């Protein structure tokens, strides 16, 4: 009856957000009187997988097939289903990220399980199985009750802080056979932007808008981002004007970010942009216009010209890091 | 779209002497699904192509305006009312008014668009022969060719027929050679086709010609530097023995002035539509600014002084809009009736429009003055930023001003509307005499205080409007009697009468619209519209009283004067209402919706 | 296409965005990207027929016609409330199985419930592959060549038809309906289909609005050290 949780890894390391998923699954396991089993697919060292015990996994099932190093949703699904059937699991947890979103719904169909996309809370099991999630692009929250016997939950990353324990997990190896159908998608090219922190998982983001006046000024944003160890983002007009690549566009029809810190420079704060960033824990707004609507949604505000404020802020961060 | 088909349908100008049923008018709240989709395309077009480029447009960036015209053409917006056989969509007049309204919020683009689709295309569409239409209309409908219209000259503005441009037949009889100078020509910088007015030889009246930009002898002056609509191409056009093939004579010789007047009727009501579209957009900008700008710790939209302005902007816009769609539907129905009686379609269209030329002139004046009010208070609401060229209100303010000048100055249009009324009365087309005499009779009789007060949500307003009509009939009747043919020279009196007529028409149109709306949605859902109606009529009564007094005091004296002044007071008496509270209610809705929402 | 007749379907989701009355729009991801790409494929001769499928009650028909004004040969409205993704996908799958589509395009998620699961569930029910977060779609022969977003970059995938693809920015440029399309919208068929009942597996019990932010703390532009200090000690984010 264990709770199954899908673990993601990259370049030999388990992703931080996967530890969050494991921790979340372990919590639910405790709530429902069972244990959590982490499922790891693809090539990764045992030593790495042991850390999963520190976040509440009792058992780790490792399916070492190399093909898993790319996303093959149907294969992932088959694997999860096999493990779930073996453990008679009723609850499956993945992350609400690109990979999780391709896999969890398929698992849900096969298990005839209701699915929650983007959980922001632990389930309230006193009133059914009710989980909070964001709706209307973050303008509201909904309380979703899963009425089916089995349940699939996709956890929103960066919702719960990680708490390391000294728990231990046993590692079990599993071999599964797959069909051709499971690997129907061929990956013909991969273009990873080297050295950049992917926006979707970033905990720190520096974002620029039209107030930056032009793409030639973006070095100021990039410098601050580098100093902070942050990802860079932009508003829609900037992406539409091709000042920045479209994957940096954050907003209602762009990407959604939920970092700990979102610094918005020269962005007025239209509702569509706010929809993409209102899940941020802390928002800093830098704008020359004291009437900019974004200040109403900010935790900290600076009225000033980006051209002077950004270098100063970069310096201040540098100084701060040196003294630490 | 309903066809009343009634033999007894209201005629142009008859609003002064007849009642209209609320159910019989068209109100904007009745748009059908297809019309709403068309409106959305217009709005999206502006949002995507025009609004982000307003600065570049105003700088007259090379090729930009003609490109925008082509984009509009690709969406089909230039061919809305052009018959399908010429590549258009053959839509009804009300739909084309909706397009005009929605595209009216495009500053300089709106002017280029209106000039092209109106004066730039319609003379050929309505007066061209089959060959001319086949040659020019499809490309004008698609936007491949752009149109312009050359009537005005340095010495011939309001007095258009005094133009000095001349045309003479060439020796071989194959061309007209046009010589003259035209001024203030919109779209001249990129137009392919010009409809040019000139007198042939010693003719008394103008003739019209289709001139292509490549014809020998045509040249342009550089762009005029204007207060506003800087993005609209405005140039002087010179004709030096400009060779125009004889087959490009448009309609009959000496028919030019008639063409000009008929096209102007349409142009006037269209201008009304465009300015209403602009007003709504400016009000939305003003509300949003007021909701964001904070002073003394609160958004300025919380302050009464600002709320008054927002409400007043909305009230006047709602009034203009009510009048426009009422009249455009009247024109459409009149056209259909003429067609049904066997008249040729184009002739019917022109006659149907001409029927309501009085209303068209009235609407042109009212709507243009509404927009000037709206942008003026818009600047005021924006405060310092209203004066800054970095904010949009400055452009709105400067762009609006031309509307009171072109398409017939508002002074000309005021005098025209009264003049047309009286002329129709004289010709027996409009019975003003009878009703005027009845009112005069009422003056000497004792008012019937025991007359049963009508019950109903709109009974008070209907009573007031009846009173307004009596007031006008009384003053106009007396003015005609007293001044007779001299009345034409008493421009101030004519202007007073015009103002009274405008207030009546807009009051009545607003009242009927709200009545119909309440019938559709229920009283509860129309609270603010009811307030708009009440405030408008309340203020209209005061204005009618003031204008009436001014007229009466200028030509009447003694007992007659006293009696008329008393009558005027009686006819414009309204119950006191709390207009401040009513405006607050209206403003509150605008503020909650954060846009013009009526 | 030389051999097969390629039919494409779309899932426009009706999305209520106006609290007063119901102003419905097509889900932007569906309208701007999925639908337009389908129309482009038809314009280039690759697709032969486009079907627009919506799950909704009669009040969504104006939006379906709006989609038709952009393009599409036939619209199908499955007469049901769209309550949860499983149920919605089941209705669509039921209909799709009766027709047999070569390509299914949808938006990456809907902007009302932000689930993004309906398309995947549909793919699983139709026993098809699913490619999400697509930024470009090409059809070559009997395969779809799709660029999709991955963490930290992009990947190019190749998959044999039929397949389900969820679209986002990059797949196509949004279009404004033109007069011709608007007038054609009325004439294109809009079929209404009654589905066999499927029970939803989730329900929304209630909603909540986010807590208002407590008020912005302004920091002088000359004092960035203070800001850094606040971010560290107060906000605890660096």
C-alpha cells in the first residue's frame, strides 16, 4: 500500500525538487499509515540514491535501463505502474514539471485515479482527500477533492522547505521489459543552453521589462543574475520584440515561476505578467515610475533607474557574499 | 435587423413633431454575434498594428500608413459596405457604422481609414458608371489602391462651390485639362486615386473627376505641419493642365456639388461614429489612470472632482452614441423602403441618407463636441502627465480638435440643420406649421393641472421631451414669423435653435435607448444607464432654456416676449434630482469596471 | 499528404474570465498556437480536414464560431460540462475513436485551471504518444517533427502519426479573424454530440483568494546594501 514517488535526476545528481517530492510522499505515507517508495529510472549511482532515505523514502526501486535518461513517457508510465501494482499502491506522487506532467496523467488513466496538477498543500484526509492548487493563473486557489480510490498527485516544486533527516532507505533493483510502443518517440537532437540556470526550477530570478530600454542593456541584468546565481527572465513585450529568447518570457501566456526571490526590473506589472510570478515568495520591484502597479504586488520596492540601480545592487550582493 | 416597412415610418426631421416607440429604434446593446466578431477584429487590429506604433505613425514613417491600410484591407475592413460584386462584403449600414466606431480609436489611422473608405471611395461607388466601378472599386476595397478627395481650396472651404479649379476639354476632345490648387487633402501623400472637383469652362457648378496619381500634371506639396493627427498625410495637391481622360468624368457635368453634399451626409454620421469610438477609448484610459494614480494616500478616482469628470464624459458619450445608432438605423430603413418601392439601390441609399441629413449634421456637431470635452477632461484627469508628450492623453487632445472643423464646420452644420428643417417645412415635406400653431395656442390657454399624470418608469422623461419639442416649435415658429427671410442672416438665432434641436434629439434618443434596454435586461441591471438618462435630460432642459431665452430676447418684445418666456420656462421645467449623486453612481461603475462600460 | 487523409482535431477549452456575466474566450494556447498551426497545415496542403472539438454546454457555441472564423472545416460540441480532465478527455476520446484522427493538437494547458493534463489523458486513452510544450511542429511524410521545451533547453523529437501534441509559444503566430472567415463561421457545420456519461474522478470543493500582500517596503536607490541585508535577514532568500 506504499506511496510511490517518481524521482528525477540529471547528470548523475538527483534534482533538489525530487527530494521535495520524496519528502512530500513520505508525509502522505505517514498520514495514511504506510511508507514511501521512491522510483528511480535510468543510470545513477547507488550512493546518490541513498540520500533519498534522508528525505523519508523507506525503499528505493531502481530500474537502470539507459533509455530512461531521456523522457519516454510511456516507458516511465509502464515502470511506475509495475511498481505500483507490486506494492498495491494507491497514491502516486510526481513533480508538476515537464517530465511529471507527461507521465503522471498516463499513470492516472491506467489506475483510474483522479489527479491533482500542482499541489500546494498536503492532503486533508479528514474531508476526503483534498489538496490545494492554484487556478486562474495564480489569481485564486482551488481545493480539489480526489474521489477515486487511487490518487495521483503532481507536486508544485519549491512549495515545502527541505528538512534533512537521518533516515535510511533500502535499494532494490528491478528489471522490466518494455514494448516498442513504450519508446515510440525518437529524440533526434538536444539543445541545452550550457551554463544557464533553467528558469522553471530557479529559486532566484532576475527579470527585465521594457524599462530596460533595449537588448543592449541586458548585461546589467545578467551581471546581477550571475552574482546572485539566479536565472534570467523577461516580460512579454520584451520577448515579442525579440530582445530576449522566448523561453525567458514569464507571464500568463508564457512561463510560470515560483522562486524564492523574483527581482523585476523595468516591468510595470500588468496582470498578465503578475499571473506568471505571483507564486514567488519575495518580489523586489525596481522601476523609475513610482505609480507602476507592480509595486502593489511587491515586498520591496526601489524607485530608480535600472542603469544605476542594477550595478549598485550587483556590487552590494558581491560585497555581501564576500563577507559571508 | 428589423424592417419596419411601415408607410408611416418616421421621416428625417420629424423627431421634432412626432413620437417614437422605444421598440422601433436600434440600440448598440443589440449587436448580433457576427457583428461582435467584426468589432473584435477591429479592436484587435488596432491593438496589434496601430496602438503600438502611434509614435512611428505620427512621425509619418515612410510607408507605414499605406502598409497599415493594406493590413486593414487584408482583414476585409476596407470593403465592409462595398457590394460583393466589387470584392466587398455588402454589409448593412449599421455594421459599417460599428466598424467606423471601433476603428475610431486609432488616432491618425482612423482619419486615413475614414477618408479612404468614405470620401476616397464612395463618390466612385455611388456615382461611377460600370466601367469606372469595375476599374477602381475592387482595388480600393482591397487596399491595393488608396483613395483621396480634392474639394477644398485655399479660398474655398465652407464655401466649396466657390472653388477656382477649372477643367477644359483638350483640342482633340480626349482629355480634360484640370488646373487648380487643392488644400488639406487627406491621404494625398500615398493616394493612388483622387476624386477631384473642378468647374468645366464657365459652368456655375462643380463637376467631379477621377484622377490617378500618375496622370501628367499632378504634383504634391510637402506635408502640412498640423496641431494633431500628425500621422495623417495632409498635403496641397496641384493640378497644372493635369490630363484626365474624358471617360474619367464622374457622373454628369455640373453634378459635382450634389455628389459632394450627398457624400458629406454619410461622412457626417460616420464622423460621429468614429468620435464615439475615440471617446470610449479615452474614457477607459482616464479611468485606469485615475484608479492607479494616488495622491494624499488614495487613488484619485476616489475624489468627487474626478468622479464628476468621469461621469460627465460617459454621459455625453452615451448620448452621442444613442443618437448615432438611432439615426443610422433610420437611414437604413429609409433606404430599404425606397428599394422596396422599386428605386435603384444606389439611388435609394443616397436618398435614404439624405432623408436624415438633419440628424447627420446634428450628430456630427454633438459627437465632435463630446469628444473634445472628453479629451479635455482626460488631460485634466491625467494632470501633469496629461500635458506630457510621453503620455497618450496629449495626442488624444490634439487629434480630437479637427473634428469640429472638417466635414463641415460645426457652425455650418448648426445652421444647416435648422435651415434644412425650415426648408422642408416650407416645401410641405415636414409639417411644422401645424404643431407650431398648436403650441402657440397652448401659450394663451390655461395649463390643465388636472390632467392625469402618466405612470411608468419613463413617464416623467417622456413628458419633459414633449415639452422640449414644444419649446423649440414655439421659438422656431415665432422666429420664422418675426424674421421671415431675414432669419437666414440671424446666425446667432439659428445657432440657438440648433443647440435646442441637438439637446432634444440626443435626449430623446437616450431616453428611448434606456427604455428599450430596461425592457431587455430589467431595471435592476440598468441603474447607471437610468442615471445617465436622467442627468442628461436634466442638463438638456437647462441648455434648451438658456438657448431659447437668448433667441426670444433677440427678436421678441413686449407681451409676446413675456408670454414666450413663460412658455419656455413651462416647457423646460423638470423635477429636481440629485445630479451629484447620480454622477457618483455612474462614476462608481466606471471605476469598478476600470473602463468605459455602458 | 500522398497516402492518408490527414484529419486534425483541436481542443479549444472555454475559459470564463469575466466575473460579471460570462465572457468566454478560447483558451489562448488553443487559439493562438494549436488552431493556427492546424490552419497552416491545411493551407500548405498537408492537412485535408480540421475538426474543432469542444466539451461544453450551448453557451460556448459563440466561442466555437469564433474559432471557426479563424478556420476549421467542422466543429463538434460535446454537450457536457467540463468538470474534470479525466471526464473531459474521456468524452473527447470517445468521439475521436469514432472518427480516427491523424493528429491531435491542443494547448499546453488552459488558463483557467492550469492543469495541462487533459491532452495527456486523452493520448493515453487513445493509446497514442503525447508531446508536450511544443514550440514548433513540422509534418514530414508520416511523422511529426517537434521541437519541445525541456529543462534548460530544447529537444527535437520525431514521432509517427497519429500523435497528440500540446502547443505553446513558437508553434504559430496568432491571427486576427478576417471578414471572410467571420462570414464563413456561420456556414461551417457545428455538430452537437451527446456523450455517454463518464464520472469525474475529482471535484473542486471550494475556492480561495490569495492573501493581500502586506505592503511594499521601499528602499532608497542609493542604499542597495540595505536591500541586500533585508533580503538576507528579513526575507531570508539569499
